[in-house]
C-alpha cells in the first residue's frame, strides 16, 4: 500500500522538528553584519551623549526671550567638540549644530529668527527645549538598545556603535553543505546546475555554503561524502537519488536508518522528498534534507524547507512571504509551484505563461515561485498566497 502524501506544511514541520539555534559566539562589531543577536545589548553610552544644538543659532535662556524682540550681548561661540562654560543670565552664545549646549541655556534660537549680529536681536519667541537634542532622549545608558533575535544591518550596527558596543554575541552563520548525486554528473554528461543554484540560494539566506560531490551512484561512495559533509556543516542538503529507481543512491543508503524519513509530498514539482539527522563525531545532530534531482523541484523544495531551517539555525524568525494574486489561478489537488512575476506597484503576483515544471529558462525569467494551495477549484484573483521570492531584495520587499 502506498503511503499517503504529506502536505507541504506537514513536511516543513518534519524538517524543522527538533532544530534549535546554533550556540552563540562573540564577534567584533564590523563582523556582525547580517548576523542575528543572541543576547540583548544594553547601552553603555547615552544617545545623544550630551545636550547639543539641533540647529545653527544662539543658545539662550528662555526666560530672557519670553518677550520679543529683545537684544542680548553675545559672549562667545561654540562649535561641535568645544568645551563650554555656563551661560550668564541676559546673554547669548553663538552655537553650531552638534555643539554642546552651555549649562544654563535651555533654548537654541535659529539664526533666521535673529539679526545675526552682536548684540543679537531675537525676533521670534520659542519655548524652553526648542532645537535642543537632550542627552539620552534616544537611548539612555543602561537601557536595552537592541533585543536578542534582531538581524544586524547597517542601521543596527550604527546604533550599537553609538551606545558604546565594540563586540556582540551573535548566532553563527549556518554552514550549509550541498551534495549532488548521479553518475551522469560524475562522468560530466550533464552539468551539475543544482549545486551552484542551491549554494547561491543558501548564501542569500545567510549561510556559509560549500559543495560536496557530485557523489557516484554507489552506496559506499555516497556515505563517505555524506559523512564528510556532516562533519563540516550544520545542515546537509542532497539532490537526486530519492525516487524508486535502481540507482537512487540516497534512498538506498539511508532508508533503513530510523533517523530518516522518505515519502511523497503533495506538491508539483517535487513529489519525492526526505529528511533525517546524522550525528557527527563531535556529537552534533546535523539535519539532512534530501531533495529531488530535477533543478526546479530541487530549488522549490530548498526554498520551502531548507530556507526556514537555515533561519532556525541562525536564530532568526521565519514566516512565509505572501502576496495577492493578480489573476485567478487554476488549482489542483496538491500544492503547485509556478514561476511568477511580482508587480512593482501593486505587489500582486502573476504566473508566467507557458509554465513547464522542468524549464530552467522560465524560472530564470521569474521573480518568484507562486505557491498555489491545493484546491478543487480556481483560486480567485486577490487571494493571498505564499510566494517564494527568488531574489533577496524582493524577499525583503514582500515582507514589507
């Protein structure tokens, strides 16, 4: 009796079962770009670090300019980086943007509100605190500047620098090993397009990726390469060799291992799937995801199952990307993956015409793979569906 096919969601849960984030490491701040914070970062410096002028103008006491126009003697000038002395009542100090506000001053009057001369005539009234950025108004020393789980981009690195951080605890980039199989690849009859595709996809997802193989169609040779991949990686992905043929080496080598599952998933392309765990010599449990050998099926399955796994290992949250359908789509009794384009303005997704499940050329013209959910009827225009973005920048745009 044939096993019933798992749904895409069921197999995704199977792949992610028992996976936990990699142990953190401390790295210098410049090396943390793209990493996920493993612990909250408390500010050791306030931002701003002192009260400073938000505009070029004159630092004054608000009580001295409560009634305008008023003329005040200018007792000095202060620029960014200068030291300051207290402001005497009834006087003004010329001040530049970013310069420290003298003690006693509680207002910066912009140049355009004044005569700009000495003595200076203040012509417009303003309340205390205007045009001053106060110490700690953004972040106070001791407060949490960023929380664990945040992925560090340029803005986050800038904030951490401002609060005094020089190194941070982050999750390592997952090490991904891609192991292709097939005598036709070993002998050079067919180019191995899966390895460069999946290596690039892994790197786009934040992994450090390396190729192993291609492996020959014999169990011993495959097991040797698989063991080497598991020793060097945090997750191993294989392609090919999981159907029911005489030369399906991955399934032949692993199907009797209780730590592995092989079976059908209700998706097209990519019905045969598998996953399991190998234990490395240092005791690490290394997830193994076995993908079909057809290029589009392998890439689709990688985006559906391996990308969430890489996020989990890196300590970042993952959620499906969704978009509205720009046109109705015919569904089937299983999940169907269609090369698609996303409208730059509306964000709606449309399948490309002339779909063929084996066409790499069509896939190269696409922005995304449209995940059509199983249904016995047409999925109407405007329905929100899952989308597997094929470009990292598009992925961020679809997330919003």
